[in-house]
């Protein structure tokens, strides 16, 4: 006997199946699977910091579940997060569930760090310890906060400085600045005219400087080509010879050395000088003793030494 099902019953069953499929799909998208008896863990956080339902739950980078529910506890204000384990792995009760950044763009996931050496495994419904890992973007944000404050202070100071400048530059001061700029423009025009008028003289002066520079270069080349080293070598040899000559004189070598070092020669010359002085003095006092002449051919009168007073007295 074939049971006939009416079209209305078929339609009702199809509607019920569609509703059930919709509910299952919605729950699956949220991380709930009514047909799966997976393990669930719970973690309490002060701040979930971007974790949402369907956020991944990982162990060493492997996705083992999703966040299925987030509720706020009215008595404490803490956030209760339900971890729906789609890939059950035995973890200890001392395991910690860390919130971390899963990428640069945004979004947070939960990473479970289990203590594999602990065999006191957690059961479904147990609470895990909570933690937060600071990501690269979060660290940059923490470093940018003080920089932003300093930048804001700089901008505020710049704003105050601009306001002060605006207060100083009133209409009178602005007019004075405009007049000064006008005078400066006139001065520059005069200087340009003066330069244009004296341009031939300036060109001639620059040409003379160029010629002088070239002459100086030629003079420098000429000096560099001189055999200065040989000249200094000759001067050195001459100085050496002079030193040798003075050393010989000091040692009494040669005529000059003997004249300077021979004491007997010095005494003889001194005695000769004294005798010459006496001779000249006697010649001056008694010229007849040395000179005899006659104007008319007569013989000269021989010199008679005058009688000294002492002799007459005796």
C-alpha cells in the first residue's frame, strides 16, 4: 500500500527543512554547529580588543576552533568568551588563551598556549587563563601616542607664535615693512645701474687680475725650475769651509792663526811698535840727528846731542 503525501504536506516539510537549514547555517557562520558535540572552553577578559564571533582559535598557528559567543557579565563587567573547538586537542587546565593580532590590516584572534607537559587536561566547560599579546601595530600605536602629544604641543606653540607675530605686525608695522622693501628695491635698482655703468672698468679689472694670476703662475713655475737644492748645497759647503777656516785659526794654523796664537810674535810686534813710536817722537824732537843737508854745497853740520840739565849741574 502506497502512502500518498499531499502537496501541502510536501510544501510544509520543505519549508521546515529550509528553516532548519537556515538556522543551522546561521549558527555555523557564528561558530555554532548544533550537530557537532565539540568541546567548549570559556575565558574571561577585561577587554576583547577586536575579537568577534567567528574569530579563529589557534594552537601554534593551527586553527582548532572559533569564537562562538561573547557575553558581558553584569556583576563584574568582564567579557565572557566561549571557544568552540572544532578540532579537539587535549590541553591542560593551566593553558592560557591570548588575544593577538592576526594581521596588519586588523582583526584579532585567540591563541591557546598549552602546557603539553601537564596531563591535568581540561574538560569541556572549563575556564582557561586569559592574556593579551601586543602586536606590531599595537606597539607602534603605543609609541606614536607620546609622539602625537609632543607634535600637538609643537603645533600649539607654533600657533601661539603666529598669533604673537600677527599682534606685532599691525597695520603701521606692515606699512613700515612695505616702505622698507620699496627702498630696498630702489637701492638694488641703483646698484644694478652702477654695475651696468662701470661694467667696462670691471671687465678691465678682471682681465688685469687674470693677467696677474697668469704671471704669478709663470713666476711660480720659474721658481720651481730653479736648482734651489744645488744652491743650498753650495751654501752649505761654503759654510763648512768657513767653519774649517775658523777652526784652523783657533788652532793656530796658517799665518793668521800663528799671528793670533804666537805670543812671542805678538810681543815682538808690540816692541817694534813702541820703538817705532819712540823713533818718530825722537825724529820730531831732533830732526838734525837724522837729516844733514847744505843749501850751497857745504857739508852739513853734524848733529850734537844737547847737554842735559843734569850733566851741566854736575
